[in-house]
C-alpha cells in the first residue's frame, strides 16, 4: 500500500521505517528542515537500536521518502498516520493537542479523494471524535474517515515492538472502512498470530492511556513499598521477587529505584487525570496523583541519601552521576530522574560530573551548567560519591576495584538496584541503595 506518516519524531520515524519493512511505500512528512535533511540522508537524529539500519535500508531502496510538503502528501496516498507529539501544556496537566490539530487543518483541505486518517499519537479520550467533526467541516465533497490506532512502543525496543507487537488496536466509527484497511496494512503481523482488537475510538484512546497509567502505578507501588522497607529494614528486591512469582502480579516493572521519567509516562498520567476531570470523573483517577507524588519523592530521596553519605552537607563535594537518559538504550532525557537529581545536587553546592553512553548531547542542551565527562572513569575522578542513576550495562559491568583507584572516597549509591552488591562491597565500597 501507499501511505503517509505525518511527523517523523521518535514515533513517526520508527513507524515509517517499519511500514516500509512490511512492504509498503511510505512518504514521511517532517516540517523541521534540519531533521528532515538528516532523515532523507538515512540518518536518525536520536538513538534507537536497530532503527538507523532500517531507515537507511528503505531510504536507499526508495520505499521510504521524506518531504516537508503536505500538498505532496495529499497527492501521494489516501491513508495517513498522525504521529506528532502531544506534550504537556505549560503550567497545566492537560495535553497540548495543537500539533495533532494542525495536521488535520493542513492536510484535509488539500485532499481531492476519500481518505483514511489513523491516529498513532497518544491523545485524551474524545480526540478522535472532535477531529472527525473538524475533518467533516474541512473536506471538499469527499469522505475523510478518522480512526485511532495507538502505539505501544518501548524506547530501546521500538523496532521490535512495531514489527512484532503484543497486540494491534484499532478504534473505528461505524460504517467506515478503517478496519479493512488496517487488516491489509498489518496483514503479515495478523497472519503471524498478533491479536487484532477492533473497538470504538474512545476505547482505543483509553487503551493506550490506561496501559501507561497501569505501568506507572506498578512502578510507584514498588517504590512506595521501598519507602516502608527503608523504615523497617526490609529488602524491597526480595519482596519484588517473591510477589512477582504470583501470576496475577508478575515480576516486570517491579524494580524499585529512582522511578520513571521520559516523554510518555509522566505527561500521559497527568493528561489522563486532567481529561477525567473534564469528563466529571476526577475521583476515579485521584490515585494517579499519589502515583506521581511517589515517583517524584524518589528523586528527593536520592538527594537526601547522597547528603547523608556526605555527612550532612554537599557543599564542596564532588559527585559522579552515571546515567542521564531516563532509561538505558535511549538518549531521551525528557523528565529524566537522573538529570533532575544531578541538578538538585548541584544547587546544594556540589560539583557534579555526568556521564552517559548516548545522552550527552541532549543532556548538555537541557542542563548546560553541569560538568560532563567522556567516560565513567573520568566522571568518577576524585569523586566523594558515585551515583548510578541509569542502568546501562556498561555501568553494571564496571570493575569496582578499578573504579576505587580514581575516586576520593569509595561511596556508591545504586539508584537502580542494578549493581552486583557483593562485588562492590568486597572491593571496599560503602554501598547504599
């Protein structure tokens, strides 16, 4: 099939390359000229394992083309994916839908044939219906169908999650052809046994936000238990292992530590709360406010532990921060717990050196006043405390005996419970978590 992907950020670039991999002919629309030039040259402007090779393969083959023209998009195909961002509004909890709305406003007046527009972006429930009404107003003697096909990507696994998803969800309005088209688009995946779930658009919108809210709740739950463990002298990792054997609970996302960040979970649960309030169902999601609070408290607690290790004051101390991305296998520093902690510690008078295998450039843009190192060893030079705040395998594999040679004091705080504790303690380190 021929199709257009509107917006070539993290979601859009991945979706476009993967649709080309499935055998479709794809045109990607990106309004940012610098990003567009990179993508057209087969270069990915962010870190995502496996995507650069896939993108270049299909740029070179001609199956994927990049443009900045909505007029070209309207001529190219009659199936369009919306993959633009929905950031949190400044000073509010609700989502900023201006980018989503602008795709409809720019594209629909240019269409000359019936078209299907499939939403991939994470949006508040009710958005598809509102966009459908707007498309009807703008369409010129044609039928423009809106349906919602949410994404379920994990950063670091985006290509795998697109080509081999756990499920495909499509929310359609009655009487349209979206289901048939989507069955053709995803035919190979459906043939391989991927569940194909058809619902109405509000349900599809809520599937995505509900999934993110549940994951955030699970992470904050184990971190709340970690707070009790701190007070009781118990082992939260052992508790997670034990309850994880229960098939009703499961072990995934029960890793206590610094909490979640990134461009999805924090803003999505806040937008979910805001939308519930608009619908008159605020009480139903009031627990998500505490989920958010628990998550933010983990960052404050990490700063407190660092100050305790420094005998009550961070003034004049040198702190090494290993990790800046919000999770490993990503260069995404949006709402990064690691950088938030680094910034708080610097404000309390410490000298902070940060190292991350992939997120250095993005970190410098967001926190230019921090010091940045070119390796873990350099970051830890003369450090009074080493903080491990992103669980990169590189940090898990560090030799504590070698690291002991470069630090001022052997203090390590494991913010992700990822280090081999016995090995570090045997090397003479004061280990905290």
